C-alpha cells in the first residue's frame, strides 16, 4: 500500500469512528447506559458489532470516547472568539456553555455528574474539563491561564454554582437562556471583583460597553 492509499484509509477510518461516536451521542442522549447493549448500538449504527469492538474495544470504551468527544465539543464552544475584548469573551464563554448544555442535555449531565455510577475514568474526564473551563475563564478575564491559588479557588466555587444552576435550569428551561447567562455573568463579575480585593495582581476586566 502506497502513502496515498494509507492516508485514504486513515481518513476513512477517522470518518467511520466519528460517525460511530455521533450515533452513540444520540443513543445515549435518549437511553441509559445499562439499557443499551452492543447489539442495540450496532443495529442503530447499521454496522457489524465487531466494527465497534475494533474501534473502541468494549462498550465502556465506546462510552468513554463519546464522553471525551462531548467534553471537547463543550470546551471548544466555550473557548471560541479568542480575538474579542476580555469582558466580551467571558460573556461569550458563558453563553457558549449554556447553549451547549441546552442542546446536548444528556451529554452535559454526564459530564457534570461524572457518568454512570462512580467511574474513575469519567471522573477524570470531568475534572479535566473543569480545569480547562477555569483556565478559559482566567484567560478571558486576565489574559493568562496561570493564576494564583486564591483566584483559582474562587473560580472553582463559581463554576460549581454554574453547574448547579445549569442542571436545575435544564429541568424547565425557565427563565430564558439570555436571563440565565446574565445572572451567571453578574455572579462572575462579583467573583472577579472579590478576587481583585484579595489579590490586586488579578484585576477584574473592565465591563464591556
């Protein structure tokens, strides 16, 4: 097999894997993990069960790949618009976060709750996305991802509130998303102001006009 054929095979393999993950995200959005067998998954995907084992080794491996894909989607949406002014970027980050949660509710609940039962690998994925979101907020607020321990602690507390508020909001989608976004933005503003009081090396960004 020449290099061109190898590249073609690799691309085709990546596309097929992505298609299987997309199918899994839809399936696990409507059905619990335990209720889906590999036969069910293969039937919905329109492939042989062995193909899923080939790419993901096991049902759990398939599920973890879906969670990781969902996490990457959430982080990329939240971290978009990097060329915006700092205050506006923070605003867009929170908006992207809420939009993702609204349109991918099952994936969001999995990310925040840690998945099926207590799964250390899913917990690790959840912790990683929290750290990335904190770093994204810090970069938007301060222009840097590395921040003092006190500032990080305050942002961890704010993010915990964001998760709780978002989970509760998903139960009814009331009030409207824009209202929830503004609530969380104002709560973050108070958090950033408090951080500045404790540590002047972390000045809160000026509010956008």
